[in-house]
């Protein structure tokens, strides 16, 4: 009798503890508000970066060092339209995580602060570019890439459980893929503006090295995230998009370069094919595991 009573009391205590941990905390509400504010900051920063509020368009800032024809691996101007999709996705994610039903979402608890950090860094990067501090843009975009890589790792580990989670996967995937290409282009722009020379290889050879590195990075993302197609497919699409526009940009003056154009196009194909193959293999493995269990 006493044993049964103890068991019942313990079960009741566990139920109360579970209910308490599932309730929204002050930290949850603070997170929801700050992430929503961060999304608005990111959109405002984008407007400034486009020149809408008197700021210089990014391609004209820093003496044109970040323009589409500044270096052999700068994407053509059309490539930057992907930012509109990314910003829209970030705003949608911020609204989704702010809904009352998402206050205690384990996935948003694990990722939303990182999303906020990425949006703040994005705004800081635009400010650094507007101020012409190229070294600052490199430091910020590398930090941004590190934050997005951390988000990628977390999202791969935690399967999505609904539309808000899939939306987060797609947005972060596009964001990571594009920033991966943009980081390489940003570093190259800084080195070019710093007049470090061609370091013995020449501009074309170094461009090929950088583009091969981008393709290798895309394959690494695909391998690591094979079990999470909702994340890696957007990563591959965004990287392929950026690399393809590098190829297009090198097909006309002033930096026409057939070798770089072909390598960039090849890297774009590698980025896209690798994530598609990884997603297919990942789904087959998941299906096999489900069938055997």
C-alpha cells in the first residue's frame, strides 16, 4: 500500500514538473520580442544598404570594392536579388517564433537566439560596408558564417515538426549557402583592395582555387546534412545560385575570363548535384532504418 502511494506521489510530481517545464518562461517571451525586433532591424539595414534611405548602394560603397566587377569571383549584380528571399524568410521565421504556440518550441529555444545574432551581424556588416571599412566587413561576415554554420549543425540534429520548422530550415539553408559564397567573394575583395598582389599564382589561378574551395564546402554541407533535406537542399540551391552568377559575370567585360566562368559553372553544378544526391541517399537510409525497426 505504501509502495503504491509513493509511486502515485512520484508520478504526480513528475507531471507537475513536466507542466512547468513546458510553460513559457520570461526568457521565451524576451526571445520572441527580440528576434522579431532583429528581423525588423535586418530589413531596415537592407533598405539602407540598397540606398533607399540615403545610404550608398553596397556596390558603390567602399570605393566600389564590393561591386560586381571588382574581382574575378564577384557575382553579377543579379545574384544579390536572393537577399529579398532571405529577408522575407527571416521576417516570416521571426513572426512564426513569436506566436504564442511557439513560445516553448524546443527547436526555437535552441535556434532563435542564433537567428537573432545572424540578423544583428548582417546589419553590422552593412554598416561596415557603408563606412568603407573593408577589414571590418571581413571580420563580420566570417562571424556571420560561423553563426550560420552553428545553426546548420543544430537544425540537422533536430528534425522539423511542422511548417514553422520547415520554414526555418529553408531560410537558414538559403542564408548559409549564399553567405558561404559571399564570404569568399568578400575576402577576395578585401585582399584585392589591399593590393596584396597575386601571390605568385595570378588572378585566374587564385580564382580557380577559391571556386574549388566553394565546391568542396558545398559537398561538406551535403555530407554532414544528408539526413535533413529541408536544410541542405536550400544550401545547395543558394550556393549554386551565387556560383552561377559568378560564371555569368565573367562572360563579359571588364573582367571577362573564360576559365573562371567555366570553373564557376562547374562548381555550381557540383553544389547542386551534391545536395540532391545527399538528400536522396539520406531519405533511402531513413526509409531502410524505419523498415527494419
